């Protein structure tokens, strides 16, 4: 599958993810089957966790390339914190997870092989409480910990069908374009669809059960799960058919909802408050939607009419929308009002720095970032912003010192390496620049790109013997990984 995906991505790089994935399925069920990773002993019908991870990483790379991934680090950190809170309360928490958000107004979430769990902005915006959002994530985590992808693979093999690659892609595709997905599936694989749905229903019930346990153990309101799923099924709360894409990949039934209800009604009701981050992240996503003028109007009206679930968050969204219009003084006024409700929060400190930057006050921007980082040393939006602004002022030694320090705290953060590469480039240090870029690619699941950068580093002509041998060792390691990942003939 890796090979076919790579080839397609060369042709379709500029196309939207939905079309890319539609293309993959329409063109390629047979080809996908050929290119699937070797599963070793065929009597062993279930994929290894390593196989799953590899397939998940490959799909992640396509998603990144599609430009639909929400790159905002505060959004990413929020969903990962929420997701990991649930994961640590699941029975099996050995698996590594990676939660991400896709810019799409429809309501959907999906699990890929290898612990990758995606959700649409539409899901976050359409949930009424954090417990509702957690319900959907818990259900998805349920699919992962029960290893449904691998089991589906085993089932497919029994029915001699092209399998995991096809399933992963068709799930992704149905997510991206429900109508096309369904048409493609129906015309080519009518039998497969029926068998898959039967199999999926069993998986759905299992994901509900495991998800509900997780939700309870994590301290969320377990009644949110049947409530949200019922709303989805009725489809009354949502316009433009935004709900059905989730329903297509996770078929719901009255029976399932009744099962959930029976279960939660045996537990005592508890009131659970949403975190302030839930409100702030929703306001942020809302503030980046549509055109700036309409968004400003929406926030202004809702504040005037007091139509909001959290005033501070609503003002935060308003401030962000005002910044899009470059109404910086008004944005600052909103921030001042928020501070009378919430005196300090890392997301507010980030906003304060961003306003200063937009006002073209570089030194004030830097000191805002520096002071805020002293209070919130692990808030990555502050780290990124501080490093980017140091780079703008060519304060490269300071950037490098900051990044070295933060890379210890976030060893898997590719962007920190990207920034490091820029600082080295500014200093004219070619070996170090390519080495850091290679490490950035490695962390975006781009092994080929990483190896290429290490080769460039070796050819750069600078760097001492010690540096060269580190790069050489790393290149060998990457080449071995690339080789291990190749489907065996
Ligand atoms: Zn499901």
C-alpha cells in the first residue's frame, strides 16, 4: 500500500484529501492488495501492532500532505490531553496514541490502525459538553484497544478480499466524502459492504462498551454518550447533513442506544463541569471559520445578547476574530475584559503576545513570551511563538539554546527541529541545518525525506569528524527502518 499511496500522492499532492482517497479506492482495490505489507506467516491472520503502526503512519503522512490537518498547537495539545486522559483510564493503555483534528465542518471521528485517532472540527463545535466530545473519543479509542482494524483484516482474509489497506482507506474516504464513498463501495464491492457492516456492528457494540467504561473511569458524565449518539441518529440538531458521515462509518441503531442507556442508568448521576480549555478551543475553532467580518459579527451579537455558554471563552473568540480583521485595539480590549474573569491562562498569554506582534512591537512581544514561559514552561504555543520571534530578530544563539532545552521536554516534536534547522540555516551551518531538518521529517513520519536530509548533511562540506559520524550513524539507522518497512516480495 505504501508504494501505491506514494505514487498517487505524487500526482495528487495539490488535490484535496477526499479526492485523493477516492482515487485510491476507485483505482486500486486489487493493486492495494498486492502492495500490502507482508504479514509474515499466513496462518497468523492478525496484523502485528508494528504493521498497524506502519500503515497508520503512512496514512498520517497523506493526511498531513493534504493540508486539511489543523496545525494549531493549542488545538492539538488540547485533544491529545483529553484523549490521553481517557486512554490512561482504559484497561489496555500500552498502546501509543496520536490524536489529531481535521478542518471539516461535518461531524465525524475515526480511528486508523496504530493508535491514530482523528476528529473533525465539526465534531468539536457540535458537542454541547466536554463529556459529549469525550464520549466520541472514548468510542474511537475503544476501536483501537480492541484492535478492530486487525480483526477486520483477519475477517477479510477469510473472505479472500483485499483488506486492511482497503478498509482503512474506505473508512477515511467515507469520512471525507460520504456519497462518493458509498457509491464506490456499492458498485464494486456490494458483497463486501454487507459482510463488513455485519462485522462492524459487532465492533460498534464493543467500542461502545469499552468506551463507556473509559468514560466513567475518567470522571466524565457517562449519560453524555447515549445522549450525543441519539442526537446524531435523530439528526435534528444538525443542518446540511453534517451528521451522516459519522453514521456511515459507525452505523448506529436504536438497540445500541438503548443498551447504553440501560447501562448508564444503573450508575448515580453526577454533574461534570467542562474544562475552560474545552470552551476556549471551541471559541478558537469558531473564530477561524468563515470570513472574518461575519465571524466578528457572530461573536459581537452573541455577546450583546448574552448567548454563550462561557463568557470568557466567547470574548476570547471575539478577540481572535477581531485580530483577523486587524482591529487590534478592540482585540486588546476584549483580552483586558477576559482577564477580569480569568486572571491568567497560557492561551491568554499567547494571545497577548500575538496582539503585541501584530502591533509590530517586537521587543514587547519577546518579553511577553519570555515572561509567560517562565510561568508556563510547557505551553508549546508560547515556545513556538518565542522561537519564531527570536528568529525574526536573527537572535539565533538564543533560539538554539531555547530549542535545545525544549527538545528535552518534547523529544517527538518535529516543529522544534524545524525551527532549529532555520536557526542553523541563518548561521550558515549546513550540516546541522540538514540534520535538524531530517529529524523534523522523521517526526512527521517521512522517513525518505529524513534520509535524504542526512545525505545532504554528509555532503554539506562543513561539520567536524564527530558531527559527521553522528549523521552517518543516523542515516544507517534510517535506511534500516526504510528497508524494514518495505513490503517484502
Ligand atoms: Zn465506531
